[in-house]
C-alpha cells in the first residue's frame, strides 16, 4: 500500500465538537503542548483553500507572507506575517483564519523517531483525539473521497469544494 501517515478526518473531528486544545501532543517544542492545534491549522488551510486562479490573498499581502505555488496551493510563511488581515479581507471565500496562526509555530514531527524505532507506536494525538479523527495508518490519496496528501507524512479527509460536475 504505502507509507504510514498521520490521517486527519476533519468531518469526524468537527462532528465530535471537541476543541483542538484537548488533543495532546508529546512533542516537547510545542508551546503549551498544543501541537495538534498547529497541525490542524496547516491541514485546514491546505484543505479548505479554494486555490483561486486569481490569488487575491497573495496580491493583498504587503509582506509576501503568502506564495502561490505551481501546484495551485497557497503556501504560508507565518514568520513574515504582521497580522494586518489583508489576506482575510481579500479572500472571497473566507478560508483564511488568522486567529489560529501561531507566529512561532513548532512543526509537527509526526513522531517519526518513535515510529522508526517502534512501528506499532501510537502518537499522543491519535490516543487523545476523538475516535477515528486522528489515525496513524497507510492511506491512499483519493480525490473522489476527498482524501488529500499534505507533504510526506500527513493525509487529510475534508469536505469537498467541488460541485457535481467536479469543478470549483
């Protein structure tokens, strides 16, 4: 099948009504140990961004904190952001959530060291998240099922923005 990834099922998480700060993380560099909060921000932004052809958010940013990549995704540079919220005002779909951006973001390490030494290891986020919302497993990217890869170690299932014809 493939590489074992952290799989976040956003609809399951939303249905649970559990706040992200209840999900624990053992990564010692996360402030107040809210590693899942930072991870969810990355997952939600990547999944909910409508990937507009005319990137109003990028054009509106005075500090070049957003970049339109060749694959259509918008990449954030959190440390360049000055919090002016120009991107929020420019986004026609309201998918930018500046209140969840951490200015000093500790990136999730996906517990790679622990998994390397023990393939059966279960990360703290998987143990403390609502059932089936965070799972460490092999997963196949499937756009018809709204499952998308974000980098090499994260997969996200998210509500679809596509209409019945398969277009935005």
